């Protein structure tokens, strides 16, 4: 919280950001500015978690800012969101962080985020099964990989298919000797590689686009070192992040702790329909995309025909992933 200007919090309504708000309140921070964003519901999947962020905001009397994003606004800001990416970033929540940062920048220059807690304290669903893993490379790729190499060969044109670099990378990392058990290998690679190159980079890119500094207290090096010394079973127990949740019970409402595991919901980019589908279809059927020759056209046709049938193990849209790559390349005139 050391700053020459006021500091706010990106409040998703999950355990991590809620705990930050609660701890700041315990430290005497009054009138804290908190920010949440929500999108339109698609089918049965809600586009916001306001019921949880509202509860935390009310509990700790924060100055809470809620942003509701209709589909038209999402589409309007997708090009600028993609332009802010230093590399292709396929996660649905990029536009959420971009629009959150836009709103926060109207009020503050520094904001806190809960990024890192899931990797450091074992919050993801693929950690508990790896406690007993005897084939950690296979098990990790099955749970975490968007597609296996056989499917990759179907997606890409032959010029872009060589060897299974993803498996080779995981095998190298898991064989480095930095961890002994399957679950610790997964925690190590996620903390040292995935965390840095995915969630933290996303938040950094989207906040810096608005001149906003995002701080990540769960990645304080002393806290990460402490978490690294905690036995894995205390982290991944009871579905994950057990020890952090038990600590959090002293600070924040139980409803936030015992809720189902949530991810930043942007269902319009997961279940691609209507104007978003038109946007994606026009991109992938453009002359630039066809001339680039990255993707097998028959496979693209199948994705466009039934995007709901092509969801990754991490609940991402395979159609959005290929569209985002093409959009990023076009945005950067590559």
C-alpha cells in the first residue's frame, strides 16, 4: 500500500481479491475503492459474480464501482484490447481487465489484484488428481492442455506441424529436478512459467494500456517462499487452496470461501453467438486469414458451425483461440 496516491483493489468476488480487501480493512484502510466488471449472460452461464463482490464490498464498506458490459461495448473494445497485447493472449478475461483498467484509471493510478494465489497455494482443479500421479507429464497435459498433438495436427496446415514442442517442454521442466512429486512439479511449473507468462502478463498489459500500476501482493517473494515450504497436501486438500481458505475464514465471509471455484466469466467469448460469431467468422474467412494459411479450412468450418462443441479442458473456446491469434496478427500487420 506504499504509494504517493490512493490504491484500489480489483474485486472479482473470489477468495483471493476478497481476502486482500479484508486484510486491508484490518490494517485500517477506510473508504477503499474496489472495482468489479460483469458481462452478459449466455445460456445458463452467468456473466458476472456481483453477488459475491457486492457482499465483500458491503462487509468492508468499500467505495464499490461496478461495470456492466453489454455485447456492443465488448465488441467495440476488442480491437483496442488486442492492440494492448504484447503477444497473443487467448483468455476470455483480457477484455474484462482492459475495461476494468479503463474505469479504475478514472479514479486511481495504482490497484491491487489477487493474481498468483491459485498457483502459489494450489487452487486449480488439476492439482488434487496429481497428488497420486505416476505419469505426471501425461496427467498434466490431459488436465491443462487445450488440445493434444493429434488435434493440433488437424488444426494446423502441414507447414506448421513439426514435433510436439508442448510435451517436450513439459518433460524438460518436470525432469529438471526442481520438484519430486507430480503435484509439486505442477505447482513449480505453474508458479515459475505459466503464472509469469499468462495471468500476470495479461493483467500487466491491460492495466498498463491505461497507465495503471497493478500490484500483486500474493506474489510477494517472502509469501511465495513460505508457500513453497508448505506441504502440497495442505494446499490442494478439499478441492484446492485449503490452507489459504482456512486462514481467510478469520477475515472474510464464509459464503465467499465456500462458493464454487470461479473464473473471470466472459461467456460471450466462450459460447460464441450472434454479433460475436459474425466478428469471428469475418476474421477467419478474410482474405488475409486465408492467404496466411495457418489453419486447416475444414477444421475452421467445423469450429464455426458448432463452437459450443469445441470447449477446452480449461473451459476456453477453441474458436476464440484461433480467431484471437489471427486478430492479433492482423492488428500488428504481420
